[in-house]
């Protein structure tokens, strides 16, 4: 005579696996363009080999990994605009982009792993801040890849409309050529007016007060 077993209980436990999303942002330092965040929920049975901090990967490798992630992970990418960066400050805008990325996931995760040392105040999901998370946590690394590719694509598209700033290569960061172009060509609507190099040029031109 057989007795009870744990089959039904185990099936329920297996079906209620907690979903964890990794969250990261890119684009705090540039003088132009949005700040971009991504949230990624990995499938533990199908994690692409070689996930790492996006800064440690070549562009072809990042693109290949993102293609793999799109087939086996849930990915949400979101942005905060230049106007929001100038109105709120870059930290709050970065957190806003993270909040939007989490909200855009197709399912609600049970927990978030946030790259950095702060948790965005607008999140209503339990979260853990992970310093250096993109080098420690696979889901944050995946988010860093998705966010970087999305933002780089935006800046390269803008480079076709605003020639001379080198956004196809510097993606808005303050390279020497970018600073030189700001001084010689001027400020575009996609520049962050609250950032000192841009603000100073506008003040010098008489478009802003110091």
C-alpha cells in the first residue's frame, strides 16, 4: 500500500518560482541625449554564455548577446529625456528611467536587483542595491547590455541629424571633439543644459544667466 507523496506540493512550489529582475542604467555622464535603463528577467534554464558588464564587452559581442537574450529573457528598456534630466537632476532622472523600465516588464517580478548603492524611491517592489552589480549579477549585466545598445542606437540616429558632434562614436560623452563642436557649432536641443560645459557655453552666449 502506497502512502501520500509530495508530488502536488512540489508542482505548486515549482510553478511559483519567484521572478527576479536585474536593473541597470547607462548615460549619466554624457552631455547630450537621454539616460536609459533596462530591466531584465532571466530564464534560469536558458542563460546566454558570456554575460558581463557591457563595458567589458565588444560591440559585436554585446549585439550577439542581446539577440540571445531576446529569445529567452524578458527585457524592458525605458528612458528619461533631456528635459527631465534638466528639470529633475541626473540622479532622479536615472531613477525615473529605472522605474519605467521595471513598469514595462510583461510580468511583475518578486524582487529587484538594482545596480548601484541606491534604490529608486518610486519602486513598489522589494529591491536590493548591488554596488558593482553589472560585474557581479547576471541579470544586471544583461540589463547593462540592453540599456547600452538602446542608448547607443539613439545617439547614432541623432548623429545623422546633428553632424559635427561625433555622437556616432562618443554617444554624447564629453570627448575633446564634442566639446570643440559645442564651442564652434553651438548647443542643440538634445544637450543637457544643466550640465556645466553646456551651461557655461549658453551663459557665454547670453542664453542663460550664470
